[in-house]
């Protein structure tokens, strides 16, 4: 479930990046790479888990699925937070810098 | 258990490599005597290495959260719960050498594919631009 949610986040962010390409002022490309990196790593994790559990892998308990759903959503939120911090530090539109300078004046 | 440590370690190395490479690229001067139309812009290798950094750091950070979620990473020493007893430690090291290394290899292989595709596209674009300029 966590892998599935992360893959969907990666696909959506890639579509948004592609729609605005080559302009990437908002660093959406970074966000999509964050999610793709996690998706690839969880895919490896899933393959190893499948090798261990076999068909049981496809029949998780409802409680585990719910837990994984919350984890998936938390992971997506963390990805967005990392992206937001990078965006505010890079400040491509100069909004943060402008706000700080106007306060000083 | 601690599989994310392997791609995170790779991320440290590639981040340092990207910084060194960027400095080297900035110090290189390029002179061109032709018209502006003849200049073909290429994505620098340090920028391409930045893609790998984002994949590795992003993936490691999100996986680290999963390990915190499952209680495998704690905010006190030795930070990894499996590092407490020798049996769990051996299991953790085995997981790092199998799952962790495979994760790092897969991400690097995907990045290598991205670099190859972008290089091919850049070469194609350069050829088209040169052909258009000749006409």
C-alpha cells in the first residue's frame, strides 16, 4: 500500500513537471525524483518480501493495510515538506527574499 | 531494518562528487567565435549527478521515516534497535548487504538509463540544429 501510494505520488508529480517543462521554477522535478527514488527502493523491498512470503504477500491483513495507508500518506506529506523547504530556500521567484527585505525597510 | 543506510551512504559520496564537479565545470572557460545559433547547450554532468542525488536522498529520507514508523530507528544511541543484540545485528547487516545494495544498484541503474536517454536526445537535437543552420 505504501509503495502504491508513493508510485501514484511519483506519477502525479511527473505529470505536473512534464506539463510545465522546460520551465521548472517550482522544482517539481525534484519532488518527482524524491518519490521515484522511494518507489524504486520500496519495489526492491517488495520483491524481497514476495520472495519470502510468496502468495501471502498479496493477502495482507486489514489492520496492516490500514497502517500502511497511514504510512503512505505520511510519506507523501514528508516528500512535500522536503520539497517545500528546498523551494523556500532556493526561492526562485524571490518571494521570501522580497518579504524579508520589505520588513527590514 | 536499516536498508536505507546503503543508498544514503551512496548519496553522501555522489553529493560530494557533484559539488567537486560543479566547481571544476565553473572554472572551465568556453570561448566561441561563431554565431549564437551555433551554440548547442548541453546538460552538465554535475546537474545529471544532481538527479541521482535527489533520487537517493529522497528515497533514503522517505524510507528512514518508514523505519521510524516501525520502531527500527530511534532517536537515541545506537539509533538502530537491531544494533542492540548480536543476533539482530547480524540480520541487519545481512539485510543491508542484500536489500540495501540492490536498492542502491537499481536507483543507480535507472539514473544511468536517464543519463543515456538525455545524452541521445541532446545529440539528436544538436544534429537537427546543425542541419537547420547549414540550410
